[in-house]
C-alpha cells in the first residue's frame, strides 16, 4: 500500500486523549477494519463515523467542524429532558393537589409516591411495566411508605389520564401565556379506522428560555374536511384556553 504524504509524521494513538474534555464521549481508537478505510489513520469519531489521523491538533480541528458540532448536539444525552429540568417539585405539587380532589384514605406521603411512580412510567416506560415494578418496590421497601404501594396498570393509567395529563397541560399553557406560538398538526388513522388529529406547539418557553416544541394533545375526529378540521382546532384551543389570534404559524 503506497504511503501518504504525511507518513513521516505518523503518530501513535494515545488512550489518555479520551479523558480530555474536548474528546470525551466520541474519540476512540480505530479498529483494524476502520483503520483499513484510510491508511495511517488510527483515531475514530463515533459521532461522525469517520477515521482520523492520530494527531492531537487534527483531532482538535475535527471537533470544531460544523458536521461534528451538529452531530454532537443531536446526540447529546444531557439535552434529553429530565424530571428535574421540568421542575419536579412544581409538577408534583400541582399533580398532588389534583389528586387530593379524589377520595382516598391513604397518607399524603403515599399519594406523592404513587404520583412520582406514575410520572416515571409516563416518561420512561410502558404502563404494563408498573405491574412488576410495583411489586418489586413493595418487597424491597419494607418498613417504608413503599411497603404500602398498591399500583398496577389500571390505577397508573387513571392517574396519568386524570391527574398528570391535566396538570402538565395546564403548566404548558401557562408557560405559553399570551405570547405567539406555532401549531404543528397532523391527521392520521389507526388500525381501527378511527381518525385522529395530533397537535404540537412550538413556542418560546419562559421556563427553559429557548424555543421548544411540545406535544399538545390528540383529538378524535369524525370528518377530515377542511371546515371540520378548522372547527375542531378552534374548539381544542378554546378548551386549553389558548388564544387562536396568537398563532403565528401553522404546519
């Protein structure tokens, strides 16, 4: 195999580079197969799926390219919202007050535990998984409030539907406020031939201090005509107490 022009400047890959902040998370030593892609290139970028020359300066330059920065931003796990980023205490308190409207003999601490579990399931898993998770927490939480947990799919579904969803919708509408927003809508049909209209909203979030897109709701529709979809959209916005006149875009 012919040598390249920079063969005389060959470098050995150093694993300690991977610990540097600028390289952390994406820099790896190229495998034999990856090295064969380009001669004398021993470093590998897991974001861009390319092999690179094992020169420190070259790797720094690569980290600043538009392609790498774009890939890094799209794959950055820290950007995924967490319960804490949404203000866990505010959400739990809001949901907690909604849950208090129901009839229950359980302690307030147990109610909050149920709600936190339901929020976790809604954000990270399927509702069916609570059947198993609830039993595990109950068996492992002897002597604590977890010992009294009675949470299965039916109860979890009702909490999500009747307490969590309204509370989060209210918080979302309050975050939008009287400012302009854009609607993203789509009409679809499920396997039972039932038609739905899905709504997403794009707006500048006061709490996050950035433009964000959030799911607004799903509405059952009978007809997919232009007039019917318009009326359903206006009715849906009225229920949420969003002002239609503040719409600045529709997609």
